[in-house]
């Protein structure tokens, strides 16, 4: 089978399509015939050699890709929840790689994909959906709350915005001005330029601040912390960057909480909950562009701009 693999760390050019052996699922795994894979910031971080969290785990050669969608081709002897032909979406085993024609992955990491989505749409969202869902859960978002989503136009942020609205929250979304109309279409009640120097004068009384941006910015964190009301929660997706003493000090003065998204979560349950919202029409998937597998380097180049609206997808094979 074909898969994209790297034999050295570096730029997009190090990704090569190679013929590799088709994996055999273990007793608790499913073999998935892949149709689409999301392209995530984590993919180019791995390709470049990793961050402080990932570096110890990266051993060449490496397959790339952390999420996707496809059909169950085979099930392990202990798997009872899936059968051949089921349309699924999810995340594979750590560093297994989804830029491939087939992957073997734990059944507990996959769920039935939303019935109203194509493979390309479903393949775009598992990783981002899990992080967005986790952030909303950690923040304990509920109806009537004022929720601030930073980086709301991206893959994680655009879903977090919609999840918060589905729960009845009032959502303030930060992004570049050219994305304001797009965010309003997704349900944002207010939009704020993330570069506005008067950020603190525009945003206040926030119950939950969710930093969904792929780009770390200490000044933005301080502004978001100051915008929280007493007892508020600050959640971030930026695992390599712990909260600073300055941010924690601001939160302590407000009796607030600082939380990073969890690395371990019940993926199947969360993905099933997300699928329900999508099938009910409360959440839509935003795809910026679909690239064929052969153009993975171009897809990475686009994602590395950090200004993608929604998600970029790799199409592994055409949907029939």
C-alpha cells in the first residue's frame, strides 16, 4: 500500500510516498481503509523534528497524519462495536500515521462518522473536534455564559465556537477582520480583532476563555486572563507552553482556573457526541481546501501559514 513517510526531519520536501506493508490489526484494533486525512499543525511539527513534548518519541522513519476517516476493512478478534464496511472517523495509535491507504488503530479511538458528511468532511475533524470538545468540557461551558474563543477561525476554534453556541453560550470570537463575517455565519455573537491593542477594553466579564490558536502569544494570554470574571476558567490547547507565573497570578486574584486540554480522553464517546451535533445541523465542517495525497507538501505549506480558515484535507482515495 501507499503511505507518506519521512526518513529525515525538515521541510515539506522530506515527505515521500512509499510502498509499505499493509498493517495487520491486533485483537483490539480495526483496519481502516482510509479515504481522507486531516492536515494538522501537529503534522508539520512532527515533520520538522517535534517540540519539547514530542521529541523523545520521534524515531525515523515516521509516517505522518493524526486523524482521518474511512471504512472498516477488518476487525480484530476482540472488537465487537464495528463490522466490515462501517464508515468511521477518529485518530490512530500514537504516531501511526493517517496519510496512508490503510491504518490499524484501536477501536476505542474511532466512532461512526456523521451520516450527513462525506469522507473528506469527516476526515477533517477528529483531532480538532476532540480538542475543541475537551476544551468546552474542561471549561464547563453552559447556557447563558460568556465564552471567549481565541483563534476562532481555525480548525479547533471554528468547532469550539459552534460547540459553545450549541450549549447556549454567548460567544465572543477573536480572529483577523477578514474572518469576521465567516465567524458570524458560524454563530459568533461578537467578533474582536486578535491584534487589537484595546483588547482589554473590548472584552470583559468572560466566564470561559478558550485559547484555540496554534500560535502561542503571552500578551494575548494575559489579556484573556484579565478579561475573565471572578471564578472564570482559562483553557488552552497549547500543551508545550505552560501557563506563566504572570497569567497564574492574574487568575489567582480572580479565583480562576487554568487548564490545558487533556492528552487522554474517551475519544469514541466524544466523537459520537460530536457526530450527533453535526447530524442535528448544529455544527458544520469548514474545509479550506482538499489536496490529493500526491500534493501533501503543498497542503503542509498552506497549514504552516497559520491562517487557514477551517481545515485542509488530504484525499487518500476518491469516494465511490
